[in-house]
C-alpha cells in the first residue's frame, strides 16, 4: 500500500498500536522509522499498555523529541471507546482507542493485532503493519535491502505471529534488489 507523504500539512496520519512500536524497538529501527514522511500518533491508552521499562523509555524519547504525538482521549472519545469495547470485548481498551481515534482522524492504523486489524477494516479504515513499515524504510532509501532482510529475519524469530509467506516474499524481493 502506497500512501502519499509530502508537506507536513498534507502528510498522511499513521496511528500506532503498541505491537508495531514494540517490533520496531525489538530490531532497533524505532528512531529511523520516525524519519519517514508521515505524521505519527498513538493514544494515551497505547502508551499505558507498554510496560517494560526499556520499551517505555524508547517510546518516551520519541515522544519527547516531538516525533510521536500522544492523543489523550476526551470524555466523549472515552464513551466511544467503552461502547466499542462493550460490543467487542476481545479488543483491549487500547485497541478500541486506536480504532476510535483513527475513525475520528481518518488515520491509517498501524497494527499487527489480528482482531484490531479485522475490526478496523470492517470500519473501512486502512490498516498496515510492521512489514509495511519495513517496506517504507527500504523504498524511501532509509535502510538498505540487506539490512531490511537482517532485521526481518531477526524479527521473525522474536515475533512468531508475523505472516511467514509475506515475510518470505519480502525477503526474496529485497534479495533481488541487493543483487543489482
């Protein structure tokens, strides 16, 4: 999926769920990801969901650098989040906050969570994940395809929920780029 970047006012809004942020921290690509030409946000509920201290510090550093905006839910938004959670209790409150905020802002949801992705798509939201972020880093020439292969291979060991076929396809695609 190609999204248009461009000037900051015209840039596409990406809304992060915790698992994509955690994947990026895991393979050391968090900082460079926030140089992509997109406006990036998350919700206060997602930030609260990130418990390990090293991950929390990494996210806070990006927030403090004004590269990731944390959207605090208004009382009206909390009502929408609670209603969605009531309708789909298998979604966490943080997941519901991502969907509700994306609906309010027309953001693209960045998540690897299956139920969140399915629910977001059912609500006509665009959804991308960690693999898409890696593709963007390669296509924007921010990392070499060989580094993308290395990082994706590392991530496949640590995140067994990644789609294996799609990972293999990307690795092969990037290998052909390194042979040129």
